[in-house]
């Protein structure tokens, strides 16, 4: 499982001009699932997202999590995180989970974040989405559950 996490002042997702998810201060998470992902990948990814200490404390040092600052999380499905461009110019997405498994894993991460007491909004799975954000910092972190193995 891969996630690209951005610290944001605000973010929202629209589909066909209609807002489907929005947050104020918090984390915008682009999330992709791999073919081999399992429950341990979901747990690892959700724990990392919730625990990232990337918000500044009173001295400006990044030492607070999204929960510490009472922030929110917007999770957007993003299979293109598994685009492989090692050969040719067109990405191969063979490493991405099939849509049924990907949606299940995506929803499991969302549920795990909710279970941690976080306010979570989502995009719309398998839709063409417009993502609008005001990135704070910018601070962008990559998470890859395969780094466990």
C-alpha cells in the first residue's frame, strides 16, 4: 500500500462539479493499494497516517500529529501511485490491486482512521475527481507498506 500525505490548510474533492468530500486543516492522503496488500498493510498505513508528527508545535518544530491539532483527513483513492514507468513512456499499472480489492482496502484504511477517532472525508472511488488543496509548508510524506518486508 502506498500513500502520499500532504499537510494542508484545506482540501476538497469534487466530481462533476459537486463536492463529495472536504476538510479544513489536516492531511490530504492519496492512497493506492497493491495486488499483494493484506490486513497488515492496512494497519501499517493507517497507523503511520494517524501518527505522523508533521504539524508544528508552539516553537515551530514538527512534533504534533493530526489528532494533536484536531485536524481532519481527506483520503482519495489513487491507483496511479502504482504506475511503473521503467519501460517505455506509458505507465503500467500491473502492480495495482484490482478494483474490487482496491476499494475494500481503501475503505478498510478509512475505517481504521475513523476508529482512531479522526474526522475523515473521502473522494469517490473510481470516479474522475478534481482535487483542490492549499498545501501547508509544503510538507509531503510518502508511506509504503512494502518497506516493512
